[in-house]
C-alpha cells in the first residue's frame, strides 16, 4: 500500500509544472534623464523666455553653455550649480 501511495505522489509531482524563475528586468527610469538641455528646455524650466537666455549669453551672464554645431546646449550639472549659487537664504 505504501508503494502505491509513493507512486501516486511521484506521478502527481511529475505532472505539476514548475514555475519559471522570474527574470528581473534591469531597473530603468520611466523617462531617461537628460544631461543636456536646449534653450527651450531651460526657458521652460525657469519659466522665462528664450530671448532672455540669449540676451544673458550676449552680455556674459547666466550659466555656462556649450555651442555644438551652432546649437546652444546647457549641461544639467551647470544648471543645477547655477541654481544652487542663486539660492537666496535670508538670515534673521
């Protein structure tokens, strides 16, 4: 009788499908981070006009920028550093 039960358990176990191991997808952000911003992107970020950024570049103000193939680009790390340097802290 024990042999009959053992055979039944072995057959049942053989028929059961083993779950596939979960393959984890690499963690990717929903939106890729941008290392470079265009004039328009920076103007949208700062809620100002593109003309203001252009004027600042003409007079040597504002954050550092790159000019690659005639296109003006801002590095995100430079923008964040400029924002941090522009932070006003009131001392009471």
